C-alpha cells in the first residue's frame, strides 16, 4: 500500500510540474518570450488542437467541392450526366420498341399476312336498322339554325373549304397485262402486271415513302403511305429511284420494273393496295390497260 501512494504522487507531480519555455536572442541572450507550461496543459492543448483540425477538415470536405478530388466520391457533374444518359437511354428504348413494331407491321404487309374476318351481311343490316330505329332523327331548333347558317356560307363561298375522299384519284403505276388477279383465298392480295424489264414504276397517288429496301423474296420493294389510310406496295423492282422519307407526287417515277427476288418468275410488277390495314382489289379503282 505504501509503495502505490508514492507512485501515484510521482505521476501527479510529473503532470503538474511547471516548466518554462523561454525564447532567447542567440547573440545577446535577451529573453524575448517566456511561457509557463505543464505536461497536463500541453496534452490538453494538443488534444484540443487535433480535435479542431479533424472536425474542420471533415466539415471542409463534406460541405465543399473538395470532396470531388477524393477517390471514391462522385462529382455533381458526373451525377448530372448519368441522369441525362439514363433519360436518353429510356427514350431510345421507347423509340426502338416503336420502330420494331412498325417494321413488324411492314413485314406482315410484305409477306401478305392478314387476318380475315367473316362478316354476316344480314346481321350487319339488321344491326343498322335497330340502331337507326332508336335514334331520333328530327332536327332540333339549334340544328335548324346552324344548317341555315352553313347553307348561306356555302352559297356565297367561292372556294371549297375542304376536299372529299371522292376526289381522290388513283393512277396506274404501269400499263400492261395482268398475269395474276387479286385472290383472297390464295392469299394473293395483289395484281401482277407483266411489263418489260426497266419499265418505270410510278406512284399511284401523292404520298410519302415509308419503306424502300431490298428483300430476298421480293427484290426491291417500295411502300408509299397516302391520304385516307391508303398504302400502296410495289414489289420485284430491279432498282429504286426513291428512299425512305421522300415525298412523291402521283405519276412520279419511284422504281424500275424487274425480275428481282426468289418469288419472281419473270419481269412484272406486284402491286398491292391496303386501306386501314385491310387489302383491297386494285382493279376496282385502277385500269391497268
């Protein structure tokens, strides 16, 4: 017990013993600065200084842009670029999905895949009669006033305010002999017109080229989208005069006839007409002779 107390006193005395830090002039030995210190004061002062430095450095890194220079931290500009790239990637994915669907529909048109629907003529007529009987066709007072106003405007109008689908005329893409007629049962949704190789193929109406590429089965193919949901298809061409996205006028040369493609048996034009996704017989609207 007696040995422990002197040791504790000795440690306490070492901590509390006072020392003097003196700064002297080397030449004159004049005292310039004198500081009284103890080991305890030096330890406390060093600890506080270290804590303040660590806290200040942490705050400086956490709330300033200096952290961007530390490995492992991502900068604000990189985060912004990553976000923009994420949005662009999502937008491109949507565009790719839409293009895939678009090309899939074009592929079905080229391959002649269409789902036929059986309609009952009597049931349709009966349904129309039932709907007409349930509708009150007597004009109201407001309707009569509007009709009179429109009649007066049309009576003195020198120009047509709108065009009608009845004025939409289709021109023959080529003139020649039809070697194979339109046949739904055989899934031949087109007419084949025999022409000489190199004969100019013309657009049947005004429109925009939505497809102009080479296919193994049908050679060079051109598809034009017209007004009123009409699409015209020209197959087995030997060369193309238009590209996708071109605007064409009725009668404008779009390709040259040929014998291209594995399904071709001679120089001819395979011509199709589609309206709102359904094939129609071109001979009902165009005279190829």
